[in-house]
């Protein structure tokens, strides 16, 4: 697995571990390991993906999420507060590769 694939899997894992109840900004905060009130109020610092991509910029993480959307691996809902939701394809991918991630 190359670095980009691993980064994308970590994004998917973060969304899955947050029970698909996070939007783009909050997912980025979790992946960066942010100590924001939003993260701690929801106890998302306990997520195994917390800080797993702290070396990436917010812009790079946003671009990864956009790529996952374009690839049909993740969908952003049209709700009042948009959430990131996994597709069946991303769920299968996570099932097949989650053990390969270094978290």
C-alpha cells in the first residue's frame, strides 16, 4: 500500500469510527489531532484515527476528502449540517485493509 492509499484509508477509518456523524471540518480536526472544544466535547480524541495524519495540512486533508468523494468512497450529505458518509465500496475497502494501517 502506498502513502496516498494509506492516508485515504485513515480518512475513511476516521469517518467510520466517528459513526459517520462528522462533517468535513470536524473530521479534519480529528485527523490533525486538534485539541478543540468541538473534538473534546464529543470525546473524539478517543478515536483511534485521532492525530493519525497530523503531519498533513488542513488543505491537503480537505483535498483527500474531495478525492474520496470523486472516487465514490465518501458522500457529503445535503443536511443542514452536512456529514460525511461511507459508501458500500469504502466499507468493503476498510474491511479488507484496516489491519494494514499503522495507527
